[in-house]
C-alpha cells in the first residue's frame, strides 16, 4: 500500500465509522458501534502521526492529492483534495489524537446511555468534517468542512434532545455560527472576485501583486485585501467564539462532557485560528484586518478570563478558559506571530482536553454534580483525577522557569506569544497593547484555574451536607432513561447503581477506560512544549514550516521574540505566581472568603457573574428588537395598513354596497319597470345632449 493511499484511508476512516454506527448501529449493537468507530479513529491517529513524523524528521515535502472534482461552475473550480504540509500535519495529529482518546473515554462516560451508536456516529462525523477542513486545498472544501463541523456540533450539543436546555444551546450555537459563516462566505466571494480563483496554490502567489487594490463603495476607496481578510475573520470569530460572537460556547456545555473536550476545547474552536494562519499570505498584506484580529483576540482573552473568575459550574469555568486561550492565539496571529499561534493551538489541545475530560471524571465521580460549591475534599477520593487535573492546571497557567527554559506545555507556547507581542510592539503600538492585556489575562488565568482546583479537591467537602438529600435530588429511573428531566447539565446518561442508594454521597474514581485517555493527555500537557519548541518557534522553525506559513519581508516578530529584555521573560511567571498566591489566600488560607465575597455580590462580581450581560443585551437588541420590528410590520403594516386598505377594506366596501344594492331587488315588477324607464330616459338624455346640438 502506498503512502498516499494510507493517507486517503486515514482521512476517510472516521466517515466510514460514522456511516456504520449511524446506519447499522441498532442492528450491530452498542459495543460493536463503539469498537468500529474507535478502532477506525485510532487508525486515523496512527496515520496522522506517521505523516507528522515524516514531515518533521523525514524531510517530506508538501504535496496535494487531488481525488475528484467537487464543484465546477465557470472559473469557480473546486476539487476534493488532500493537502499535506506543516499546517495540515499539525492539525491532523491534534484532531485525531484528541478525537481517538475522546472516543475511548466515552466508552466509560456514556456506558449506560441507550443511544451510544448515535453518539459515536456523531463523534466520528465531526472528526471527518474537521479532517476535510484542515486538508482542504481550496476555499470550497474548507467551507464544506467548516459547515460540516457546525452541523456535527449542533447534533452533539443537542444530543440529549429531550432536554430543553440542550436543544436551546444547540440552536444558539447554530444560529450564532450562521452569523459568522455569512461573513466567511462573503470573504470567499471577495477573494474570488479579486483573483478569479479559490485554489490556495493559485491564489497565494498572486496576493502580493494585488496589495494596493482598492474597492470603491459609498464614495470611499476601501482596501480590498483588508475587506476580504476582515470578512474571513468574521467567520473565524463565530467558529472560534471570539468577542461579540462568543455567546454560544459556554451554553454548549449542555452537551456530554466528551463533546466539550472534543469540540469546544481542542478542535472545532481552533478552526478559526488555523484558517487565519493558513491565510497568512492575505493577512501579511492586510494590515488593518490583522490589527483588528489582534485587538479582538486580546479583548476576548481579557473578557473570558474575567468571566471565568465568577463561574461556579466546573465545565463553564473551563469553557471560558478556552475562550480566553483562543484570544491569545488570535492576537498572536494578528501581530504576525502565526507560528506562536499554532504552537499554542497545539499545546492547548492537550491540556485543555485533559482539563475537560478531568472535569468529566469529577462529574462522573460526583454522580453528575457540576457545581463546584457542592464539591471539595476530593483529592483523596479521586487521586488519579486530582493528579491529572493538577498537571492540566500547571500547564494552562504556564508554570515554568524562563532562565532554564523548563516548564510544562503552556509555559513554552503562551510565553512565546507574549514575547512575540512585546517584540511586535517595537514597531506597532497594537503589539504593546496586546502584550499587557495578555500579561494581565495570564494572572487571571492562574487565579481561576487554581480556584477550580481548590474548590473541587481541597476545600471542606460540601458534598457531605448534600448527601442526605442526594437520592431525592436525582431523577427517577424512567427520567434517566428518557433524558426527559435532567438534574444537572451533564447527567442523563447513566443509570449507575450509585444513583439508587439512599445513604450519604460517595464520590468515586472513574473506570480505567476513562483514566487511560487522561494519562495519555497528561504526557502531552507536560512534554508537548519542550519537545516541539524548536520546530514551532525556535531555531528550526524555518525547516519545520517550509513555507506553509508566509511571513512578509517586514515581519521578523518570531526572530525578535528571542531577544526581548529579561523582565519580559520573567513577567508572565511573576503575574501567574501572583494570581496563584491570591487564589491560595482566598480559597485555602482563608477558606470561605471566596464564598462570602460572592454572597456579598457587588457591581464587579455581578458584572462578571452575568458574563458582562451579553446574553441580556443580545436578547434586548436582537431577540426583543426583532420581535418589535416584526410586530410593527405585522400588526400595523400588514393588518392595519395593507389589509385595512387592501383586502379587508375592499371587502368591507363591497359588503356595505352590496347590502344597500340588495334593497333594490324587491321582486315587484313595477319597481323593475320604473328602473328600466329611468334607464331609457337617461339614455335619451345622453343622446340628445350628444347629438342634439
């Protein structure tokens, strides 16, 4: 079997698994559906790592496999292709590694759900759509994958479709992403209008020649490349939950926890970052669009970090953490440090999937409780989960020693972004702005991450107080089976024996089928940074990327990031350490202080707890606004004006006139003779008046 054939099989294996589980799952059963989809995913993962190894250490050159025509309309030519280069090689291992481990983890997490074939089919369908996206050689296939992961995420978020909040969250994700996708489609149209092609290989070499192209609109000349870049970024804002289009991401936690780990931590939400880095040839010649990306990314990093401070649902804290880390990736891409953005995407996939699946292990062990205020003291009872959550927390806070260049994965990638931002600030004030925003957000990240650990694993066990009411708090067996009345955001899938006890709540460690993926991801959270630092952003980055990322002659941000002042190297550690110490003080040394602060409320806590009131604002402006406009057009425009003057008005006039005219129809012959006489007299009068003169 040739290497090219192996790649093709690796890309399409998840689609085959989705088809088998989705179409024949009821016939072949739960175990067979799980085995087929998971086995094919591990095959895809092995292929992906082979591709990555050949590219990184085997000197493999980039190539494109054209499989079959896709859409051919005039000059709009698209073929189904598999593009293999540094960018797609990185994304292949990110997608398949996380997805295969999530498939395996779901064996335990979803063990009592009656709809497992459907769940595993959706997981595999999502993975295939993501693989189609990251291997696309033109905008059409990219858009196909883009919409495919949107569809799969809708299906997975609303997997428990009888649960109203899950269905609402799925619809919200779908609608918000349609807003972004409308901008994305307009961006593709703009690119095609400018260049007459959507093929990346044809498009990228032409971009420099169109750098000064303008577009006349409303009496003003707009930079066409900036316009295209901005419209394409709007698509990324929706998919990657950036400021203004972020509201769907926390609500997406209504889906099962494995879904959160797969879609909303490591893969789908990073599609926007990948797209911006892939289109680096456009953004290098679209400085205004690039600056907007940097600013939106920085604001998102800060916004999500502040909201994460006040959340109590363990999954929502991690969801806002995802949103914040995506902001880091975007502002890195916006200042031209695409390599650093991809490095953080790569490391983040491991430790964020680890944190989500670790949270799932906590929820599983706590019998589907997600409120951290009802946890505490779990370190002894869930020792392995506690250990991996500690590793994930250390990784996301970027703990490391700059002088020794030693630390966990997040240390290498996040510090690389901050150093690049400072280096960019020498020529660009936006660079300095995002540097200080990123630095402040790093302190907040440390605080809310350790807050999660302390509230869940270290504080006084609040679940002992809840235990007496535990049995009463849970749904009946019938409700659990039908998913009709879920108690917590993420239960509805187990009919575990522990649900039926009437004694105190007994948290327990997860089964090994859930623990093994956590241990594998822990290795990535520890080692992914120092293992691949040189390839992504270090001395060997040119050899690694080999033109997959384009940087213009004036872009030397990554090079300059290696010679920043010493205080810049140490600043992230100092700020993160400060955030950690404050968390230790509030939640360990002065245990209960955090709860009292929350109970007191105050404007700042209220503002953060209510997510900057974005949902309320959008509800007022868009939902109620649309309803008010609809009522205006319906009740006044349609009913009173159009119907009043049109059908209803004419019908009323006809009815009234008919009522009066009907009185003439008396039935008496002399009445009709009189009318006929009047008619004849009228005709004679008309004739005399016309011809008598």
